[in-house]
C-alpha cells in the first residue's frame, strides 16, 4: 500500500492539515439509514457543536452540505423575511461575499464598506441602526480570513442586541479555535464549516442557531437545497437524518476531529496552541525582516498577512515552490491594495512546525544576497 503520510504541511486556513486518525475515519463506507449513523454520529455532532458554542440550552445546530459558503447562503437566504433588511459589515472578501449573496437573492441590504484594514466604527453603526428602522438583521465576519483581522464581536453584538436586531456571525475560520460564548453574546446564527478550526475535511458546514429564531424561518428560504429551516426540521424529526445525500465520509472524519478537539483540552487549549503558533510565526518573520500587514492589536491566531518583500527579484511563485519542496504550503495574499502573502497556523500544526517553517523561510529568501540559492532567474530555472 502506498504511504498515506502527507508530503507537506498545509499552512492554509482550510482545507488544512488534519491528523492521520481523522483521515483514517474515512477509510470505510457506512450506511446512512440506521441509528449507527444518524443517532450515533450526526446527533452526537450536533449536540457537541452546541456544547462547544454555549452552556445555554436555547440553541440548536443544523448541518448543511457544501462548502462553508453554502451554509452562509443557506442562513442569509433562510432567515431574513421578505420584508426584512440586512446590514452587512464588510472589511474583507468574506464580508463582501455576504453582500453578494444578499444581492443575488434580492434581499434588501445596506453594506458598510470599511476597506480591508479597518475595524467597524461602533458610533457609525449606531447611527445607521438608529436612522434605518427597516434593518432587521446584521451580518459580520468574526475572523476576516482575507487579512487575519479579528473583528470586535462583543461590542458589535451588544449594539445589535440593544437595538433588538438579529445577529448573524460568519465564524467560519474561528469557531473551535477562539473561545466564544454565543449565548452570552446573544448571537442568533453562527456559521462555520468542517474544514477549519475543528480540523475536519471539507464537505459540509454547520449553523448554530437560537432555536426561537430558527423556528420563525419556515417558508422563508429562497432555495430548496439551502433551506435551513427544512434541513433542521428533517434532522429534528428523524434523529439526525439529512434531507439529501449526506457527505458520510466527511461526517465520520468530523466526528473523529471533534473527539480529538476534546482530547486536546477543548477550545481553550486549541486557542492556546494557535495563539502560540502565531506569536512564534510573527516573531520569526520579523527577525527575518518581514513586516505584518495589520497592526498587531488586530491580529487573530488564525492567519497572518505579511507584506511581500520589495526586492525586484522576489516572486511569490518561486518562494512558494521553494517552501513546498521543504514541506510547507503557504497562501497567496487576498488584499486588493497591497502585495502580501499569508500564512495560516490552524490545523494539525504545532509550535515546532512553526520553528521549522521559520528555518525553511530563512533558507528560501533567494532574493537576498548571501542567502542560499541564487538569483530569482536561477531559482526559476531549477523549478522548471
Ligand atoms: C473559509 C471561509 C468561508 C467559506 O469558504 P468556503 O470556501 O465556501 O468553504 C467563509 N467565511 C470565512 C471567514 C472563511 O474563512
């Protein structure tokens, strides 16, 4: 049998590096009809996700096929009534995407455009909410994976709750990796997916919902397959049954990944590991002369953006391939007005991996005199 070990570490925020045991959970085929799967796996996952999110018992969980965006679209499309209006806080590609979803679905919306390196201004939000009573729902991204920025979820939720509106949080890249008590914060809908901080493989997303809010969503969906209410009803009435084919292997892997999160010590322990990964990364990169895009006060432990070196010989692809050969896959930048690259530190990634990464980066800075290697042209030749 061929080796199943990974050839490189994915330093990308989903899909990310998973444990061997998570991948092994996918090696068998399982039926979806009986209690072993529905009650034994799906229902357990739903309960465990609620338990990770809050100690309050007023929440429920819906799993939804597709990549994370499908769960965002299912939520936006299923919870906002025909006469509702969505306020979107946009400071990156994922906030932008929520606005696009509203546009596609013909949902009345107002987008607060902040650019990509600024946080929402609470005073300005307060004014918008006060002046536009048509707004019923507010959507924000928790960790904006575009830059790695962590948005101020507590004060925004407080404001939204003070105005009696419904809060939707895209916590795709942070849920399970950053402690959050959604009941205390008053979050009504939180969206995340299998292949981020829970460290499963791609294939489905999930929505943690305040049950009283979800109960009001019957008949609101603008799509059959993405009807969040209907999917929830099916899971509730049939003990974990999905309406349409469920991604069984992915779900098995996710069930294993959740057990491993608990063994690690839960969200707090995982946060501590990601946080120290990020600190080691930033310290090491700064020692090598790289600069962070964001002010450190805005950083999340999930992913960090670095300015590309200004040297004319620097080329991302060449740098990327050198690192990949050494066992690390990094991420291109996603910011529109600055030349950057990104390094994630979530997944089955430990402090010693980041130390090894820093060494690998140090010996891959071919554009610098004295560094191992040669000119960019020579390097590209070697790659070819
Ligand atoms: C990953 C991610 C998504 C969803 O992306 P998919 O590619 O659809 O899985 C949405 N929002 C944020 C903040 C993300 O990091």
